[in-house]
């Protein structure tokens, strides 16, 4: 009975590499009524801060987690149950709860990543979910599949989700196709071929949006819909200083003010995030790859590829999401596509899918019709 009537609030696993998180504040107090989707508790990871939302309705019966304490993933930090459930059942549930062992989490993490050979080289990817349509998440310049750490599981609840490291990024091949963004788009289609994904919804962020649009133009029969988040390719303006700064930065001191431009709230840039980026930038071939992509992507402070007029030939549905405070690509570009659904989110910068993940997930799922 207790297992059915008592619902745990646990330290979430955001992203494939998260092993622990710090509880930074409760947004509800014991005794409060909770609705599905309500924000309950704030958590900080080594990537970014986020909010845990309720997956069950009821009453917040226990707040077990302490503010500023660090807990492993899936540790019990709170309990939701109906008001009619006796305190003795709550106490018994809390006393019997066992946090999964660390080695189980490590094994899950190892199995979460995979590699596949494609015409452009080896591509690292993650797959989540086994239902509904296929969705492919395409990150931006200098990013990797962990840019979707707040989104992949939410979308996988109703779809089959793939997130990849584009060539030159993450742990994929560092060789870059010669023909710029179109080469990356063809690489994306080759990735889909390698995994027998005949047709997919493409969700692209920043440069990944331009790559997704080019894939849709190259093979419209393969792309069911487009979701473009703070996307490149919809106008000529771009913060070229950001691109140059990201490519050239070789220390935390140099990189920090550059990466802070991605977020409306610069406090979201953690020391660990910077260390992870520097570790990636020091890999063999990364500096040359980023320099090549940047030069193919923009020149004289302008984007080389503007795709709005060409997308008139794509008849699939398009959703455009933008952070109002984007300092990398102007939010005005969100209105470049006539007929597209558009949402500009206030208080958000260039990383909308991380800064307002729950809203972005809601919008994407509605767009996919699931």
C-alpha cells in the first residue's frame, strides 16, 4: 500500500553524467498542496541550476533534504502523499527507502552513451525512450549532447529521442566536412541513416537550428517537423565577438566572461561548467575544428547562411522558441519565418532549453502533438 500511496521526491538525474546535486532551496513547505508540474525544490548541478517539478499531485508531507546539502542522484529528499495517508506509513516509507548504489548509476551512465560510424566519422549519441515518433536533438556551436540535459528525458516520456555530438564536438570525430553547415546537415542525415531513423522531428539549438533547417531542405521527406531554439540561419546578425572569444579562450579567466553571454543570469555559469569546456577545448583537433566551423559559419561579423526565404519550400510545421535576452543572436530573428509558431520567453538568454526547460519541453511536446 505504501508504495502506491506515497510518492517520493528524489534528487533528479539531469543529463547523462550527473551523479549528485546540491539542494539550494525549498519552494514549498510541508503541508502545502501540490499539483502536477508545480515547482517544488531548487537544485544546483555541476552544469547549471534547475527546479524539480512535481510528477504527482498530493500534499507535501515531508521535506527531508536540507538546504545547501549535497545528495546523490535518486536520493530521497521529500515525500508527497494524500492527506489521508497516516503518518506511520510516511515514516515507514522514509525509513525503508534505499538510494540506488553508485555503481548502478555508473553502469547506467556507461550504457547511456553509444557510438556509431557514419560517412563523416564516428558520432557519439544518446538514445532515450522507445515510443512514438523519433526526435533528434541537435546542439549548437561549442556544445554537445549534454546541452539537452533538462530536455531529453522529458521528451522521451512520449517519443524516441536521439541526441548527438556533431562533428568537431563532444566525443565525436573532430574532422569537419568541407562544405560548412551543409556538410554538418548531411552528416546529421547520415547519422539518421546509420541508426535506421527514416524520419524524425528535428529540434535544433543555435547553430544546430541552421543545421536542422539545411537537413530539412536537403531531404524534406526525412524531416517531420522543425523546432528552432535561439537558432542561427534566420538573419545575418550574430555576436561574432562571442564566437571569436570562445574559440580563442584557453583559461577559465578568459572563458568565463564569454560563456556568461549565453545566459540571462551569469550566475548559472559554474566553475565545473568552465572546467568541462576547457577540457573539451584541449582535446586534439578541437581548436582547428572550432576555427573551421566558425569561419564557415560567419564572416565579417555576419552569418553566411540565411535560410528563411528557402524554408518556404518546407511544408512541415515549424516552432520557433527564443530567449528575449539572447546576447548571441537577436530575438528579433524569431519572427523571420512567416507561418511558424513563435514563442519568446522573458528572462531567458541564448540557452532557452536549459534556462526555462519546463516551458520549452511543454512547447515542444505540444508542437509534436503528443
